[in-house]
C-alpha cells in the first residue's frame, strides 16, 4: 500500500520542481547579480523553494530531502545541494525583489499624482 502512494507523491513533487524551474526560467535571469558566485541559478533556487512550500518543510528538512532524493536533484538539475541557509537567504532575496518592485512602482505613482 505504501509503495504506490509514495511513487505517486514522488511524481507530484518532481513535477512541481520541473514546473517551478521552467516558470522561473521565463521570469528571472539566471543570477541575481553579475558577480554572483554562480553555484546555483535563481531558477534552481525557486524550484527548491517551491518544493519546500509544496511539502511544507522547513529549510533544514528541504536540504536533507534534496541530499536523499537523487531524482529530485536531477529534476532541478543540481550538481550539489545548497546549505539550508542558502535556501533561506535566497527566499528572502527573491521575495524582497518582488516586494521592492511593487513598492517602487507604488511610490512613483504617488509622487506622480502629487505633482
């Protein structure tokens, strides 16, 4: 009984990872800055974070799952597994970029309306 459910779950997680990787590739540049270390792409980070959210894991559990699950690493095209703090920092950076874009657009409108 546990086998088929586990396999179905595995397919769902890898599908989420592949879809997130594909969507991030369309929406984001590979690296956040020209001088980035280029160890992991933003696309890979988004895919790992999507899996984290999908499974409702913490950062350390996400890191461990990636270490244990070679099919998932392959789906995300990972040569290695980032430290859990790398995932945490990437999430904050990516969310901050989204928030700063919204805030800067909102503040320029306010300035434009006042003028």
